[in-house]
C-alpha cells in the first residue's frame, strides 16, 4: 500500500534573528509520522502567508518550489528502490545535501560559499575577502591546537578565550582585528543555534577587546602647500587634487563631496559663502564658512545647475585610489596619500589655529564631540613631539658649543 506523504512549510514566529528574519521550516509527514528540517530559506515573519505556505518574495517562493520538488523526487526514488520510506529517512536523505555542518570549519566553508555567491549578486567582494582571511586564521588556530576541526558541541568559553589570546599573541593582531575574528566565530555559532544544532551560544559571555583609540592620519601644513603648488596634467588627477584641497579647507568627506549640490551653498548677510548640508555618514548638519582657497576651487565647477553635483567625481572612490596616491608621490610626500587625510587635516589645522572644539564639531558634522576631541589629542601629541625635537636640537647645539669651548 502506498504511503501517505505530505509536505508543509511553516515558520516559528518565536525564533526571529537580529536582522528580523526567521527560517522557513519544512514538516514531512509519512504515515502519520513527522520529521522537521530547515529549508535554508529566510523570510520576514510579516511576509509569510501561513495559509498558502509562501512568502511575498517570488525568489523565496521559487526556492521553496525547488525544495518541494527535491523532496518529492527523493521520496519517489526511495519508494521505488527500497520499497521503504519514512519521514526520518527522507529527512536524512535530503540532509545529506542540505544539512548545516555540525563542525566549526565545515560551517565556515559553507558560510564562505554563501558570501561568495552574495558578493557576485551585489558586485562587492570586501565582506567575502575579509571573511575568507578570518576563516583561514581560525583554521590556523585549530592546527595550532593540533585539531583538524571541532564539533560545535565541544566549543566552550575557554575555547573562545584561547582563540582571542592566539589572535593577540601568536598573530599579533590589534584589538579591532581580534574582534573581527571573534565576530566570525560568533557568527558561525549563531548559525548553528539558528539551525538547532546548539541550544545556546557558549561564547555569549566572552568579552570583546576594548577598541584601540582611532589613529587619525593627516598631512602637515607644509605638505598641503606642496600639493597646492603641484598641478596635475591629467584632467581627472587635477580634479582629484582640487577636491582633495577643497576637502582640506572644508572638512567634507569624499561621499559628501560627491553629493554636494549648488543648493547646499549659500551666503551670509556679509556676503561670505558657506556650505550647509547633512553629512551622509552621521546625518548631522555641517555648517562650513568657506576659506578663500575653497571658494576659489568651488567657482571652477558647477554652482548653478541643481540637477547635477558640484564636482563630477566618480561614484566609486576606489577608482581614484591610484590617482590620489600618485599625487602624493609627485608632491614628494613620504607616506602614501589617502583621500580621508584631507578631512583629518582640516580638523587638526583648525585646532592648531585655535578654533574651539565646539565650532570644529559643527563644521565637521560630528554626531559626538568626543570624535572632535580626538583631533585635540593628535594636536597635543604633535606639539609634544615638536617640543621633544626642539629640545633635542638645543641639546645638540649646547653639546657642540661646550666641545668648541674645550678645544679653545
């Protein structure tokens, strides 16, 4: 007698991930016996239609249809070849292809493959490349412990602490780099929790490293002067040079320069031009009275047509990475030049000129004045460094004078 075979897709609304989605589950019923497995498909609970067993996403529905077809083919094949089929046997057959790995490195490789496919969809490989490197270091750690892999059920908080120490000690990583590796480890564990391989994350209490204070990279007044005195022959490189200088005198980040329109430019009652716009990163309004140098550059570009940005910059700033670096080389800078150094230079130069932190925070569009105070620390460090150099020079001059006196 032929078995009774039913498939039901459903979701557990009580198990929602931090991104707001939940797993679509599949209940297999054969002869009154049931077994449940994950489809590997995620959806927003509000998009789920329980009556139809589908979502509002056509893509997800297509994946569910393929999953159903795969189950039906496996069921027919098992029935034909063995004459015996059960919900658990069918689940295990499908799980051989779709199961979430129960070992850490295996799960990492599966997640890497998902990220690789995702990177092709969004045309951005940065997350995939970073995760690939982190997975490699996790594998190196297990080799360090003479382990080929480790089961999720064997992972403890001590394992996480040991991995953190390995990143800091053996690999010499900074706090932020170590934290990225802990994030990857936790990511894999939470996938196991979501797929019910683990009941809870054993590393929930594992503390992350305290973040290092951000190191602001900037150029000096003399280096900025050299860039201003070094025009480029290429039209694009000259655009990059001018906008770099404009940023150094306005504090606008690259994305804000891209989205600077004539409507953001105004004049005070005294006729002094200024820029007033919300920063893309913080959504905080920046008010910037324009320096004469910035005003001069501004007048070379679009200040009337509000349908086009002021500067014709490429959308992807990686395109101009080589150009900005080349400008630094031509100008004779010792360290590689990056676009964001211009914004950092704006902050440090203003502080050096005695402008208050509150005014600088308003001009730079900082959401928190603590960010601006980072520039004050840089300036203090620079003053201390310059004073040390001055004292060293005076000491050298004094020693030379003493030696001369002895000789005479």
